[in-house]
C-alpha cells in the first residue's frame, strides 16, 4: 500500500486523505511545534570528509519526494506528519515492519543493492537489531546520524540508553521510536480479592504461581507462547545467552546458573498450569484468559496493545498496574526489552534534509508521540508528556508512570543485538517443542546450538 503527498504546485498528484476531524485535531496539535530541524550554529555539522553529512552522499535534490516505509501500526505516524506538513513531498508505503524476525527489510535492501536502485529514504523496523546489518557491508543501507548529519543537541534529547541498540562501533545509525522495557503487569483488583502481594523477586513470583495453581486454578501469571518470550524472561533474568561484542563476536551460554534457574522456574509454572501457552495476540488467549490474568510480565506497550484494547483484554479502568521489574534474591532488578521500533535513513537518499525533517518530527513531536502513540516515546521530553497523559487519563493505577520510568532505566545491558533475529530462533527451536510438552531445561542445549549456528551463518565468531 502506497500513500502519496506532493507540494501544492503538484495538485494533479495523489495525496493521502485524512478525515476532517482527525486532520483538524492534528493541525491544532502541530501548531505548537515545528517540523524544521534546529539550525543552531553550535550544532552545525562539520565538513571533515568533504560532506556536511559525515558520509559520502548521492547527488542531492531538495525537491525530490522521500519514500517512507512503515508498518500498519506506524501508519498513523505518517498520517500525522502529512497532516502537520500538507505540502511536504512524501510517499508512504506499508510493509510488515520485519515483525517476528521476518527479515523482509534486509531481504528487500539486498535486492535493491543488487539492482543499484529502489532504496526507500526512510524505513521503520520493529527489530532493534537491524542496525547490526544495515550499518555494515560494502554498500551499507543506514546513514550514520552522529557524524555531522543530525544535531547533537537533538540526539542528546533521547532517554539515556535508548539509542544503544542502534549504536554500532560507537556510531549511531538510527533513532528509536519508543521504549519497550518489561514490567510486571498485574490486576490490582484480583490481587486484593485473593489477598496476594505483588512479587518483587523471581522467587516470590514462582511461589505466587504455585499458590495460584492450588487456590485459583484457571488464572495465569504469565505466558510463554510468543516469539519474544526470551526477552521477557531470560533477558530480565540476566541470562547470558545473547552476548554480542563488537561487530563480529557472539557468545551464548545456556548452562549459566541464571539461564538454568529461569528455565526451571518456567518449567515449574508451565507444569502448574499458570503460564499460558498461547500468544497474547491470539483469539484463544483472549477467550481463555480475558478475565483470568492475574500477572503478566511483559513490555510496556502491553498497555495499549492488550489492557486498554477493546479487541483484547479490555480491562476495567483503574484495575491494572505496572509493577517494577523482578530481581533474583540478593541481586538488583533488571528489565528485558521487547521491541520499541526503530527508524533508519538510507545513505542513498537524494533528499537527506527532508528525510531528517521527517525523522526528527516523527520521533519527537507531540502531535504523534504524545497524542497518538500507544507506547512510551524514546525521546525524553515526549516520553515525560506521554507518562503525564497516562496519569491524567487514569486508566492505570497511580504507580504506572513512576514504575514505567524506573523500568526504562533498568534494562539489562548484557543482551546484545546481533544481525539475526533471536525471536525467529526461539520460534523455530523452542515454541513447537514446548507445545509438545518438552522441558525447557532439556531444550536449553538445543537453543544454544541454534543461536550459535545462526550466528556463524551471519559471520560471527562464536563462543
């Protein structure tokens, strides 16, 4: 699907149409902000390598339209930009965003590299690891952003650590759309009714699951049916199964005590029937557990995707809380991370200034990031406003904003971002076996082997 927008002079070209009500509200919101990048001389790009962008560029054409790829969930971001900038030349195309490690972004770019043309100017991806391949090779796709292209003052506006997944060998190759730390979601009303306390450690979490299995069978305290299960549990448990060093070294140790401990915990709770085996996005999950979710460790974007979504769990306002990440007893708490999409600009763009304008707007402007975005914005000023908005709405309990903000700063830095999708490895290697009743502990060696095999295929030295 493609959307077109052209300058007013090109009136015969097609434009994206938005409803009058939505357009009016977006225009009003955009009136408080500017889509023009900061041009403060103190942040002016250097010209040390012969270009003001810090990398070799194609011939620039300031009138050329930019082509932007988004997934369906980011279509509102593109629509909001167009509404705020109706004369901006832009084509918007939708694709799967690389969801579930499909690899579609990389596959398409490789085809364009072979053809020598066709690259989009801007791409949204659901995969934080895409910078690891998009920045490398003889014809890399991603433009470096911090070598003179983007103002440092703008890059400094992102939440500390937000751009780490997009930083390769010290260079930033993309911008984070939103943050996705894992928290311990729970139903406050049900906990009060059952007389349970919110767990703060993995040991307490497991003990609570054992009590729920006996005292309230049918209720669940988590799920293991999604491809991002390892990010929720193994990452947050500080299991060193996905450690990346530099651009060509990866280690994976599923025999590490923390990896074994979290696998044993999950095996126990699966056997007790308190961890659902279905994907949280499946109709079966909603039908079976719509009113039986007691706890649900998962990313912050569950807020809009599940709990306040009329087509999903559709919880009652004021019943759901976001608890802090869990810790092993005697250790510090840690969050995992599930997604939090990313934006890239192509080195091949013939209109880098307009690509920059779009990216700065879509990652930081309140007209999208605060008013429309379902998840916590990565740009700190927008993130603070988004959290304040959630507190004002009052759908979640009073602790929501503080706990989400805390979790964003507790994402464990021992989990890497390799060129391949860990989600795809898990989905292929582990999910079918768990569904067949296999023990996760018994599957750990096979998982490690699959990770290392995939790493070697992608050129990593493994250990």
